[in-house]
C-alpha cells in the first residue's frame, strides 16, 4: 500500500467519524470561498489535511486537539501569487513576516537567484527551502529583464529544461521582453513552448501595452499580468483571457483606485488576484502584506468573501493547485486562519498544514535560515543592468 493510498484511507476514516482527527476547530463561521457563503461549521484535520467540514463531532477522540474558534471566521490561508523574495531581504526572513500575517503560500520570482547560481545550484536552493511552514513555489525566467553577455548560456534551452520540470516551479516568470515576443522572436517562442510541455503557465509583464498589442501577447501564450495601473488595463487583460493582479505595494499602491472603478464597472473578479509584488521592508512594517490589501478592498466596497476569493481560491486556481489549496474543503491542505473581523482583516491564529504557526501576528517558533554560503549565495549583488527594466 502506497503512502498516498494510506493517506486517502485515513482521511476517509476521519470524515466518516470512524477515525480520530488530529485537530478539530469548532464554534467558528466558515468563509466558503467555493460557494460564496458564510455559515457555522467545524473543521476536522488529519495528517495536515482537512478531512471533514460540518457539525459532526464523531471524529473527536481522546488525542484530538480541540480549539474553540469563539465565533471567529474560518478562512483559507492567503496565497501571494506574485512576489520577489530578494528585495533587501531573503526568502526566509520575509517568509516569517508573511506567515504571521496569514500568507501560507507564495509564488516567487527567481531572477536574482538564478543569475547568481545557475540551474544546478538554483535547484539545490529550492530543495533547501521546501519544508518551511510557508509553502514556496517559483517562477522561472526565460530571459533577463535586460540583455547581458552571458544570457545565451544561462538561459539556454538545456538549462531551462532542468528548471522547467522541477516540481517547485509552476510558471514562467514575468516576460518583460514582450515587444520582442510579439515581433516574432523565435527564441522566446521556443522557450514558451518548452515551458508549456512542462505544464507551466506563462506570466507576463505588459506595462504600457495597448488592447491591440495585448491580443498578440495573449496569442503568444501569456496568461497573466501584474502591471495594470488603471481599471481599463485590468478590463483589457481579463477580456483577452489574462489573469490580472491588482497591486498594493511601495512600488505601485494603486489598489484603492482600482477597486473603486472595478466595483463601478461591475467587473467579474474571478480572474483577478491581489498582490504585493515587491515592497520595501519599511512599507511592509507599516502597511502589511495581503492582510492590508484585503482591508483596503473591503473598505472600498468589495464584498469580503469576494476579496478573500482574490487572495485564496483565485490564485490557487491560477497556480493549478485549487484541488489542494485555496479553500476549506475535504482533501485540501489545512492552511487555515481564524479572523475576528473580515473588514479589519488580522488573523488571530494561523495554521499551516494543520500546525499552529502564528498567534496574533507573531510566529510561535522562529524560522531557521539555511546556510546561504553553502548554497552559493553571498552578500554580493548582481550588476544593476541585469535587473533593470529595458
């Protein structure tokens, strides 16, 4: 019997009440991002996954940890679908702050790490970061943001193939060279097709693109963009089949105005996500992460459940992980938040894979950083021309 079969049998047993749950959350109001409802429900967790959602207590045993939610809202862990974990911080140092704020999964850009490490050592780094309580997934760039002499070797098909098929990598990272792409750059098109063969989605960076040019971008296979700064740009991307990310960060604090116009236009949000993109530490300390974006969205008239969908179910669907993440339903990972108020979103408790990891904005246990030197990363920074906008 395989481990997967044993896990499924265990979840079935707990769901039916013939096995004991590891964790049982009761007395809460479930925010169901799948149906759009809020209603009283309890949640049973076994082996890090949700086994049952309902009112039965048959799965509560002598060794089950029971937590009274006290009328709090039970929400899925938040998902940040576009983040750069190298902006004067490293993935682990920023992970601790993000996790305490309610983020349990991140899709991270890898550009700085990849151009410093190369394919082999980059993959070693991903392996070293895979068992932290905040789940990290990665994008893989097919070209740097600006040309540089070694790019042909670094971003060769041979090297990219190693990265594309790694299970930690879910997307091609933001393609900043979209003008070259729509002019028929066969090298970029070939890399995109290889990425699709590996099952990766294609993320764009289409700042300044018109509706007409976006047609060509979409035809080339690009399926998302985080560069919308007006409601019209959001609408254009969604209308042409791209996911649109609405940002609130030190780089682009556009969210309040964007939400205002989205609600006025009555646009569907099922292909939209909230994102913090890349913020300075001072901005994060002052404003927060997705928790602040949620507060802003709701304060501007967005339904709280809709706002939560944009930070849970929508990004999970975008990542192709909605069968595992992004909602509170049987069989999903038990990434859960207890929140007193959906308008002033501030998680009281944060669970990752069924383990309590943060209380009232503070981690229970500090995260231990890997040996960055052993992984090949030091304090030196790459030349600015490698990461500057073209």
